[in-house]
């Protein structure tokens, strides 16, 4: 039993306490138990109030059971599930005693909808309180009446925002929105609850079923007039399309549903919700997003079993360039003291400038108070020598990508730091094992590869050598998580994971350009190739990405890959030529595109005319399958331990579209035999070894397996 | 009593008011010096018993600025902090507070320093305007509001300059420069003597620029974070006696001798010192720069405030059990050339020695051991900071030249003198 009912002083308490779990989930079983309790309550109108509480620490109800949603295969099943929940919550809403959700922690998804079905919501000052409807992240929307009740309760604009972004709010924001009626301290909660109930009974808390907040002025006009509402819906569609490029059906469907049920009575409104939900729940996008949710949760919570990470209070950073400066900002943002070292003040100034800019923008966008920006920025100090390094807990090296320089730096570091310090390198492709040879204690050396821009990209690759100790790994993993990043652990090898998989794709795009993919309506092959990938769902095309990263940087990594992995990574001539012409990408104003005024393709880069490739589908396959093939080799070489690491890496490190479920999940959906067959065909057509299917792929095909079983 | 060791110190460059540091407030300057001191000494912040800072223009947005500095610098929140104000001797007062606490056994590890951002000393509303604004806030109806506003006169909008108010003695009514004029007249100090002294300060400061780097943490100042400021910007390259002589007297236009050229500069800067008991220094394996041997303060007439050092020096020597001849290096803060010269004359005068009952503790100070790397006329005088800066500069000088004794002294607005004897 996960629900119990008890009465105390004429107040009924429905207590959620799911067995064998740290959190409560609104499972079908739990809902049925709730249903039974509500049936017995129907006859107890003498109660002063019914309070729904959780017995879990910091959790009210964390949401529905995702497995149940994952299991929906027919729209009717989805709609039925939705209706079943709706009916029970309606029963709760229709009780004729005051009902109160006492929220002392996370109330998400179904948990939030349950609270919405209560007449009143009392939250605590607990900083863990998070209330929201994150369903869109799973490719669905709230279907226990959430789309019906929330916009009515807190107003159309805020209601839409919460449902469409899926972002939960904290207790203070919830109070401001009218999502909760009052906040109470955790200490002496019983007393505050009793006061709240007394106030309700004496009519001192607004009891309007919906619309707790009374807007005034222009917002009121917008929210209450049909025209205003039409405008709000229209704007929402616009901003959703801008953010999702139409690849994600859930938010659009949510808008369409709310646009209907906002004007319907409860029965018909909820029916609309249930039917739309059923249709969404069976989409491939939803299944893919659920898959991504599972694997990203898995890596977000990664830890090294049995080993306690060491605390990290102070970090030294070597090199104040784009990466070093970005890392310094990220660390200071996470309240870690930073000693930033470079070889001259101009470099240090650049690092400080980029960090200060991020803080200034955050203040401007009101994501941070001015004083917070000062306190955080103050955590960065600069130096030209190794003073202040002796008592650091970790050093992150982000100097130029040159083995000789890195060797020298690690030799110096090894002498400058204390014995407990972890020495991490942010190299994107150089051998960590080689670098570690220069130190007194290679067990303390590890790779910590951030992606640019550091504050935005959620992934870090943690690279271990054969000597890296488990304690070093555990501490670094914990450190990455503390910075809000999702870590994947990669064995030291040429190019690690993300760059290795990604660079093959970029290079393939270069080949397509050399072969002269017909530009069609795009006017230039560069744009045409980029468009193939953005149409697939990548946030930007391969050439735009290369311009962002810098052609010199990309070229350098390609050379390292070619040296380590062979000729399939030999940079196409176009890259070498363009780089030699000084077109380095966005930073130099010119790359594959020109960046003065409106972005246009660089007219000095001419596509080839071989006519080998004229087909968009084949081009897309070449770019994707090269990646899949390389990813298979990485699994074969056991560079990562699971396909999940590759999908997490490609989604969060390279922007591979989440709605496709990740690179290898996508491969599974295409079918391994199809991919192997196509690779074979491409190998024969182009006489190119790079399309030779990896042994791992052949093994999967022969054993009739998939990447994910 | 425990012996008081000064382990190390660091200061920011000193920049003239309104120049490179105008966007760094006093707490930021103090934070930079304090944090760098922690970084360079490597001392565990948990070892620190208290943080004490001197500050004169105490900013409204950083009440108890020492506490603000301590927290921004990463000193644990469990470590208390307080701010001291003895006008121009605030920085020395902070160090003396630490010394006294160590001597009493109250604690054995302190950060003491001074900070001042004279660029950020605010302008004030006139009293009349303040009254009107207060009334306006309380007025409820529109007629009431209008009635209040109608009292407004253009003259009320004239701001009162905080810096000027701070530099004016409320008891004798003189601005600091005028007190220097009083001494110049009393001691017969000529314009030529003052200008020569000022020129020497600039020359010595320029010569000492490389040496002073030892005590300076370079700063890349916000909001632009463009250039690193590595040196004090007060010392003027190519300063000539002719240029100094051309300046008009600032405080007494007709018969005066004190000019902006022979007065200290108005400057931003901060300094921080790590002060421990000798025992604690041994425990932490820290090598002290030197020790505080004695300290003394003296009161004088407010309108003669610049004579303060002439009284504080004999007193501190007496406490230290030393004579002037035992002192190997001297720093007397150059608030005004006239005032330093007056002090030197007074100390040399047998009549002064006798009248003040300082027998045996007065005498001539060799100009070759006085302010050898320049003083506030060239380097600037961030009022709350200077005391700490003088101790730091002196200790570094003593270490460089292997000297055993040093004397630091300054005059204090309001009519005081402060002095500290340092030893190695």
C-alpha cells in the first residue's frame, strides 16, 4: 500500500508513501488506491478539510510512472489512461470539503496535476520545492487535467509558458503566480497547516476555483478578451516554432488543445485533452525523448561505485583563452574559487572579459542580481606564476593544443601543486597518457573535455588513462556533476568520442562540397549541405558548425585523428585550402560563410563538379552513416562502455537531435542490416574504405541484434 | 606579551582619483589585496582569527567594509571582522589592533589592512533638498505633494562634495591644506623647500618603480578588463622643479606656499597585511618580514594636525626603548611637503624637545633614510590605506637592504600623530 488515510482532529489526511522507493509516483496502482479513499470520503462531509501529503523527504509526487507512458502503443490506450486519471482527479476536485495539497518538495507532472485538482495548495519554504509540468520534455503533455486547469488557475500566458517550456518553478515563483496559496515554514508545519485550514473555514483565503490572480491593466485585457487570447496563442505558436523548428509535436499539440479546451466545459475540455494525449503518446518522437530521458538521467547521476569523491574548493586553470576563460566563469558560477594563470596580462584580460560578459548578460536578462554577479566574479583571481596553486584541489589545463607545450606545462604543474591535486587536461584530442608521463603521479591525471561555449554545452567527456586512479575518476565525475554537466567516461584514445564521431561527418560534408552537390534552390552547395542536416534536426549544418568552432581548430583535430586512426580522417583538400586562405570561421569574419552583415556563403569557396553525388538522401546517409560506423568502432574498441554514452555524448556535446533519440537509437530505428547494406553499397560506389562497415556493425547484423537490446 | 610578526603584505597599485580604478569600489580593492595575500602566502583562511580593515570614506553600500572584504575574499563566514577609522591613520590602526590582540593573547593570526576608493566618495544632497524629499515621501495627497515641491529652490540642488567635507576639519574649520599653510608659516618653510621636497619624492618613486613591484598585485580593472595596471600612476615622468614652481598656491591664493604639486595626491588603493604571533608563524612554517616593536599615537591641535609625527615619533621611541640614531630607515607620510618639513624641523629643535619633554628622543632625521622610494606626493595617499602601505613598504625595504630597524609615522586629520617601530 502506498496510500493511507487517517483522521486527526476532524481533518482527513491522505498520505502518499510509495513502498521501496525514495519518491512517490502517480502510478495506476496509486491512482486506484486514491480512488478508493475518495469514495469513502464522499460520505464524510463533516470533515474540516482533506489534506494530501507525502511522507517522503523533499518530494510531494515526482510525476507519473514513465514506464507506463512508454508502454502505450495505441492512441486509444493513451486516451483511456488519461481519462482514468482525469476521472479520479475530478472526484477529488468535486469533494465538498476543502481539499489542500501540502507541497513540501517536488510536485511535477501528475503530482502537479493532483495538486491542481485540490481547492488549495500550501507549499513550504523548503528550497527543494519545485512545481511544474515537464511532460513536453517527453514528447507528450499533461493529461490529468493539467492543460485544462493550469491556464485557468494562473492565467493563460503563464499557464502556457509552464506547459510549453516544461520548466518547473520554485516556491516563491509559485506563490507569485498564484499556483500556491501560501508558503509556510517547515518547522511547526502542523501549526501552520491548522492556521491555514482555520483561515479557509473562515473565508479568509480566496476560494475561487480558478483564477487566483486578478490581472490588471493591459495583461487583463489580453487575458480576458477573445482577441487578446488569440494573440497569445498565436505568439506561443511562433515562439515554439522558433525554438523547436517544428520537430517537436508536443508543444504545438498542447497549444492546439488548450486553444480548444480553454473555451469548453470540464467534461468536453478534458475529453479533448485525453484524445490529443493518446495521439502524442504513441509518436516515435515521444518514445525517443523518453529514451533520451532515461540515458541522460543515467549519466547525469553517474558515480563511481564504492569510492567517495574528494571535495573540491579551489581550482587552478591554465590558459585564459576561450576555453580557459569559459571554464573559469563556469566554476565561479558554481562557487568554486579559481586561480587563472596565463603567460601574459593580455591573455588574462581576455579571460576576465569573457567571464564578465556572461555575468553582465545574466544581470541584464535578470537571471541574476547585480550583487550575485559581483560575488561570483570575485571568485576568479589571475596570476602569471604558479603562486596560489599549491593548495588547489584540481587544475584544469586549457593551453594551446600542442603536445610539446602541454608536456612542458604538466612538468611545471607537477612541481607546483600539492600531492592531492588532480591534474586535468581539457585537450580535445591529444593523448592524455602521453601528457601524464610528465608528472610525478600519473594516477592523478585525467582528461576533462568541455565543449564550447562552456556555459551552454551540457556535456563533459572525462578521459581516463590506464593509470588514472578510481579516486581521481570519482572526484572528477562528482566535480563535473557539481558544475551542472552531464559526464561520460571515455577511455584515452585518439580523438576520444565526440570529436572522433563528429569529425568524420564534417569531413564527409567537405567531400560532398568537393563533389559538388547541386545547390538547387539554396543557391550554393554549402547552404544546400547545411540544410540537409538542419532538416534532419541538427541545430546547425556542418559548415556553420565548422565556422563556429574555427577551421584551424577543426583542422588540427583532423590531423591528430588522421595520425592516430588512419586515412579515413584525412582532411579533404577543400578544408586545407580554405584554412590556408586564412578563412578561419566566424572569429576571422570569413569561413564557409561571410560574417559581415547578412550571413552569406563565401563566394571564394567553389564547389566541385564531379557529379558523383546528386542525391540528397544519399548525402544525408553518407554523413550520418559515417558517424554511426565510427560510433560502432568506438564500441568495438571499448572506448565507452555502452551505446547510451555515445547517444548522450552526441546529443549534449554535438547537438544531435534529441527527438531522434540519439545517433545509435536512430541507427536502430533505421535497422542495422539496412545500414550495413548501404555502407557496403557506398564503399563499392566510391571505392572508399571509410564506408567499410565496422566489425561491430557486422556482428550486430549477424546476431540479429540492435545497439539497444 | 607575545611578539607580533608581520608575515607578508600586498597592495594594489595606487591610481589617482578618477583614473583606472574609478569603477573599483573600496570593498573590491580590499578584496583584491586580501585574496592575493591569501594566495601568495598560501595560509589556510581557517587559521585567521579576525579581519580588521581601516577605511575613511566608509561606503554606504558596504557597511562594516572589513566584513564585506573578508567574505568576498573567501575567508570563512565564521571568522569575524570589523572596520576601524582613525582618519589618515586607519590603516595603521588596523595593524595596531591586530598587534594588541596578539599581545593580549586574544588570537594569533590576523589580516589587517586599509582600503580607500576616493573616486567613489559620493556627493550629498543639500540638507534643504533632503528635507523636501523626506516630506515628499510622507505626503499623501497631491496638494500636500505640491506644497512640498513649491519649497524647492535652485540653490538646493547644489550637491555637497563628500571628499571636500571629509578633508575639512569640523572643529577648527580648516581644510587639510590650510593646516599645512599654518605649519609652513609657523616654521618658516619656504615654497622652494617644499617644491624641492616634492620633486625628490617623484624622482625617488620613479627610481623605485621596479622595487615597488614586489609589494604590488597588478590589477586588470573592470568594467573593460583591457589593460593590466602594474604600477602606481602618481609618479610623473619628467617632473621638473620649474613646473612645480609655476603652480599657484591652492589653499591660500595670495600669501600661501602649499600647491597641489607639493601636496599628496588623492588616490584609490588598498593594502593588506598578514599579522601573526611569532609562535604561530613558526607553527605555520611562515617566515616573517619583520616584527612590530612598538606603536604610539599623540594628539595635537587640529589646525596644526601635520605636526603629529613630531609628537608620535618621540613617544614611540620611548616605548620601544630606542633613540632616533638606532633607526635605520624612516617613512613619514607626505600629506604635505610643508608638514613633513615642519616635523623634521621640530624634531631637530632643542626647544621643541624640551618644551614637549621628549628629552633624548628627538634629533635630526637623515634625508637619505627618509622615504627612500618616494612618498604620498608622488605615490598618492588613499587615506584609509596609507598606514598599512607604509608598514609594507618599510618592511620590504628593510628586507631588501638587510636593515634591522625602521620607523613609520603619519599625521592624522583632526590633529593626531601615529608612529610604529618595526624590527627584524
